[in-house]
């Protein structure tokens, strides 16, 4: 199967109208891309916020030998509806049929966090370290491999904690990397929570891959959480502030709380939401990102 992609600037057009028109033309994928460098941080679930300078990319399945005809017909139909700037600025290119969600994994290598914790791709060789605690990971479509500083900071801190015999809650589990790492380092049980069904699927599959599936429970949102000795939430600043009462209740007295997914500039606001119930609050930084490690009073 072959594909072609049409791209053009959105300009002042209504994004929903453009999306509907492209779907009418048979587009199988529509993407809105930032043409400049304008970050949009923390849109709420279901919210769509676009950039001031947005590029539209639409993917079409190409009929045998008729790619150029199909692209030209689509461009003219869009121009008739939205204006001649479509034909003036549109570009067409062929697209190779590949499993794009997995292409980026090609260069992903085994990584160490802290003293002994290693996260390795499923097919990678085991590290040459007799004390290594190895997590084998295939993230699927879910977030979490350890390559991002926020996940790396959580793994580094988990490696330093006394996890033996404790229950860990991983709120926003993604691939399950944090919950599985905690189990491999001695935690007795883990509860992995996410609002994305793909994340829960990836977590369950990775738990089986690491032989810890009998010790991990997955839950959607809203979750039913009993107090645990360690709570980890690697999500975003806004939700961490909103979830402060829930995550506080989920952390047992004397338990550890790790809050990540934060830019350094967001640490103060998130800390303030937890100060009344936690002491020994530390902010650990890496690049522009940080993780908050707190101990529940009690």
C-alpha cells in the first residue's frame, strides 16, 4: 500500500472545517504541526489548542498509478472551498508505508539509572553488570522509556528508596516503566493508573514481559486507591495541583511521593499544593525539567 501527503498552511482557516473537508476527501490521517517554535503547555483532556502559525498535513491512500491525479483533485477541491492560497502553497510528497510509531525505537539503547537499575529494549543484550536490576520494555503506543528527563529522574530516585515490601502507586503509568521498576527492585505490589486504555494495555504486557504481572494491578480513572508506601505521578503540573488531595490521601504516613513531568519554572506552584501534608520536600533538576521528592508527615 502506498500513500501521499498533502501539506499547506492553515492560516486563518477554521481547523474543524478544514479537518471535515479533508475527511470528506478520504484522508486517513490529519495532523496539525507547529511551523515556528511556539510551545503549548498542558492542554486539558479533549481540548485542542493550535499555534499562531500552523501547518496542516493530510495523509491519503494512493490508488495504483493515480497518486498525482488524486492529490491534484484534492488540492483543487480544497481551494474551491477555502481559497486559492491552498493551491499556491500546497506541497505533495510520497510517504513510505512503515510502522511509524515504532521507527523512533531503532536508536533506543539500554540505559542505567542510579546504581543498579537498567531499562533495556526487549531485544537488547543484558548489561555486563552482575548487580543489575533489568527492566525489559516495549512501550507500544504509551509514553515512558526513560529517555525523557522526567522519567529518568523518577527512576533515579526510585533506585535510592527502600522499596522492599512496600506498595507503589504509579499514577499516569504510561508504559508501566515506574511500577515495573519498583517491583523489580523489591516492592511487594504496584497499582498502575492511567486514563488511556493503550497505557494500561502496554503496562500489562510489559509486566508479563518482566515476570511481575501477578504483583501489579491496573486501573482506569477514577481509581480506587488504598494508602501506599510510595506514590509516583509523572504527568503535568496542572493535573498534579488538581490531584493534590487524591495523591496526598494515596500516600501513607511516612511514605514517599514523587511528582514529575515538570518544568523547573513550575516546581514552586506544585510544591505549594503539597506543603501542608509533606515535609522534607526536595526538587531534583535535570536540564529544564525537575522532579519533586517529598516525605509524608507522620
